[in-house]
C-alpha cells in the first residue's frame, strides 16, 4: 500500500516513551500495517521514511545509494544542532569513511579484543570488591556501569582515567537531545580540545596505545590533526556511553525478569552467557533513535520509491522485535538464538567496537549476579530516571542493594 503524507503521519520524537520501559513505542510499531515502509514527522516538520521490518532495514543499510553523511540535504537530523558532521567517520560515506575506519579497526578485531579479557575481568572484579566493601544502597551507574567501559576504553586509547568526570559529563551532553545547540557545541568543543591536546602529547611522547598509533599517522601525513582529534572523540564517546547503558539497563531488565536472571546466574556454560548478551542487546536496543540515512538516488523497495534526497530512519529497536525473525519478540529469553539482531547496526557502519562491547558485557553479566546473588533494586521502577531524552537509551541512575 502506498503511503501518502498527511496530517495522520505520526510524530517520531526519536525517544522511547512506551508504557514498558524496555519496549519501542507501540504506535510506531503499528506502522507496520502500511507495510515495511511508512512516513513519520520529525521535530523540524520533515517527513522521512520509517522502515519497520528487519529485512528492509538490512537491505537499506547495505545499499550503496544510501548515505550516512549528516551534511547532505534531507538527512533526518535528531534535533537542532546535531547536523554538524564533526563526529568523524560514523557520519561519512566511503571512500572517506573506509579510509579513516581502516586506520583503527586493527585494534578491535575479535582476536585482539579477546586478549583483553583478563584485564577486563580484573577491572570488573575490583569494582565488585569495592561495591561489596562500600555503603548500600548504591547507584550502580556511578559505581559500576560507567567505570567498567570507561576504564577499558581509557586503557585502550591511552586516555587518563583521572579525567573521567570531565569526559563522561561532556559525552552525556553531546548525545542528550534536550541539550541546546549551544550546550552541545560547548561540550563537543571541550572534548575536541581535550583530544587534540592528547594527540599532541602522543606525537611528542608516543606510548603503546591506540591514540599514539593515530597520532603517528598525523606525523606521517596520512591524517590531519583535526581528523585525529575527531576520531578520538568518536572512539571515546562510543566506547563508554553505549556499554555503560547496556550494563545498567541490562541489569534492571534482568532484575525485572527473575526467572531469566536465575537461568543466567546458574549456568556454567559460557555460551549461554554469550547468548544472553545477544538477547539483551536485541531486547533493549539502546540506540533507540534509529539509524539515520538519506537516499542519494531513487531506490525502489517493498513497493515504494524512496526518492533521492529523502531521509530514511531505520529504528533498530523495532527491527529487533520483528516477529518474522524473532518469535515472541517481546519476551526476554536469554536462551534464544538472537544473533540476527541489528543492535550494532548493519552494513559498512556496523559497530566497530562490537567485539569489545560483547567482551565487556559477557564478563559483567557472567560475574556481577553470581558474586552478588541477592542484588535488588533499591527504588520502585517509577522512580528510576530513564534516558527518554538521550540519543542512547538507558537509566541515569540505578539504586541497588543486596
Ligand atoms: C553495547 C554497546 C554498543 C552498542 C549497542 C553500539 C551500537 C552501535 C551502532 C548501532 C552503530 C552503527 C551506527 C550507524 O549505523 O549509524 C555503531 C557504530 C560504531 N560504534 Fe558502537 N556500539 C557499542 C559499543 C561500542 C564500543 C565499545 C565502541 C568502541 C570504541 C564503539 C565504537 C563504534 C564506532 C567507532 C562506530 C562507527 C562505525 C562506522 O561508522 O564505521 N561502539 N555502534
């Protein structure tokens, strides 16, 4: 059925506001009645395509005439002030995107990342020791969910962890939809300056870390200093915010599904833990504002024509609840095979850090609930502040006790 754009086109606030805090908004899922493609209205009045099915999302994310370049006219930007295009290769097209991504992808291969498992285990165990020795209730976000990925990405990049307060606060503002364009620009500028300073230091005194490798490419003329600093900002933000949200929201989801938590806690099988990570990625899908793109040529798909210059939103939370791919999609089932999820995106921009995110989540989900078997929320769910205003979903705080 062809979709006509009229007053009935629903708003897509780009944030989660469903009755169940783990589910995509029902009114957007209902758009499937139009077929795989519908239209939504954004904050600026534009009406991009909204792709509700897993198969069509993958087809479009892998399509050569679909651009991730945020500066192209028609790109469905999240909110005022997010169309600047300075967040490095995540918002670029090939060949520039591939040129920059290739420079850092060696650090994120499954083999390289696997070598970090003992270090990640040590970090997780030490933080749990500190939790157990400290007062309770405690905010799990501040005491555990944020420190784990922040310590890991700092170690990998060669960023001093002592600066975590600074970079965590600014990262939060960069991806907060309710931040004003000015606030976002100031936060981004601070992170850029910080990373630029670090790149300068690594040029002078290289160490055995990823930022030093990036800095060496500035020295050899393969990369400008600006590109290097922008890449550093991308890796630092993407490397801690996302995983931190999965740790806290995943823990809350498991505490709300005690049967599933028991299956995970009581299994000795590392494959079950790895499977549970995939299922929680599918079920929670924290990048809830969707993959955003713009067509660079007319594209015929699912009986519709996406015209060149039209925006396209691929809400991966809705694809991950596609009943054609995942039976009983609204059930959290840690034993299911959820590996076809698109929580890490698809196509050339598929998450560079996914082996690292998987490793961290496997260690966390496989350790935390065994070492603290009586872990419980210390506040009713209605009092937990959800990140409805973030481009990345999660909770701002999670008070827990045991
Ligand atoms: C559970 C945690 C994570 C989730 C759910 C996640 C999700 C995603 C998604 C959906 C994309 C695709 C963006 C698009 O298509 O527009 C992406 C890209 C990316 N992610 Fe992650 N991510 C996670 C952790 C990480 C970590 C730990 C890093 C480490 C630095 C990282 C670095 C990146 C980078 C650099 C890109 C851009 C890739 C490109 O454009 O080629 N991510 N991520």
